């Protein structure tokens, strides 16, 4: 499977050099020179990795980094000047996965790129995509239509059990036993109902008329397979 890399670099010679060093039968490199070009490309196609120069003709690459992070978890490697430590710190805090300072060895960049592509492939294999949802229980990262959703540990446990048994109805007793088994001597009988309500509020378009997290009256709950 061909992996797609978007390189945002305004230095023509450096951009061409990186493209020649990285492109292969399994890796396709698209090069653009500005934030605007990158935004247009990303609106029309997905990429497996973004290599992003911080200093660009039409603005700061960190602005684009922040914009991309609000939509998804595409791996991003920053290219920075070697005297701009603040850019590195800010970039990592905004969600960059790695950075490399100029001037750099193309062999080192290639190694960093391969590491991110391998990691991304492994993450995608462990993540679960259902309609508009992306659930990654290993990374504790949950998205709806690309937007991050914050779930408590209890909400994560309930969601995971239902997802792993989607299409099946699980009794309230089974769910309580599996969610609150770790040292809980007493569990309020409303705890499960409260957790389910919070989960619906975060995941369902109309929580009062859920599409996925259904109640099976007199028995328990199920994640509906559409």
C-alpha cells in the first residue's frame, strides 16, 4: 500500500532533495510551498505523514499544525532552524510527533520518517473505525467526525465492553460486574445509568433517541450494529 507524505517547505532545493531522498514505490511525496497550498491539498486528500517547515512565506507553520490537530492525529514532523528552541517546544506542546533541525542529514530524516510511518500503521491497526467514530482504546483517543471526545475511565470501560460485544445485549448485572470489579465493595445501582447517560451525551447526535447506545428494556444495553 502506498503511503502519502505531504511536505510543506518553501526552499525549492531542500524540498526537491527531500522528495528525491524519500520517494519510492511505497511512498509518494507531494510538495507544496505555502500554508494555503497545504490547506487546499488536505481538504481534498488524506496523508499518512506531514513534514512541516515552521517558517513559511504566508505564515507560521505552527498555525497549520494547530489546525490539523483539531481535526485528527496525522503524524507531523517539524523542520526548524537550529536556533529556534521555542518553536520546537511550542510545536511539541501543540501535538507535533517529532522535529528535526536544519541543517540535517537526509539519512536521519529518512529514519525519522520511517519511524513515524511504522508507528502510524500500528496505531491504525489497533484503532477501530465505526461510521463517524474512531476509537483507539490503547491511546485513549476517541473521536467523532474527527473531533476529540474526552471520556472518563469508567465511560471508556463501558464503551469498550459494548464495542467488543456490539450487536449483543449485555445485562446490567454483567456490565456492573465488569466495570466496577476493582476493589469496589458497593456500587450505587444508578452508577451504570449515569455513566450511560454521559456516554450518550458525548457520542449520540440525539442522546434522548440514541442510534448506537440502545437500551434493551428489562435486560441491559447494546451497541447497535447498523
